C-alpha cells in the first residue's frame, strides 16, 4: 500500500513540476522577446564603438547557445 501512495505522490509532484517549468519557460521567453525588441530598437554603443544590428544579433545568438 505504501508503494502505491508514494507513486501517486511522485506523479502529482511531477505534474506540478512540469506545470511550473511551463510557466517559467513562458515568462523567460517573453522577457527574452522584450529584450530582443529593445536591443533592435536601440542604437547601442560598446567600448569598441558602435556595432551594427547584425553584429548584435550574432552576439545574442552566440550568448544564447
């Protein structure tokens, strides 16, 4: 009987974790999208001078991998 109860708790815990992971991924993706839009709309300058939008995109893709 104890084994069945533990399996039930594990299944419930797994469903809760999957739900939290889904929510976290959606929030994180929306924040990344907002940051991406902000970077594309800004003319950013770094220490070595201004960079083109293509260079910024390449840098962002490199950082995300």
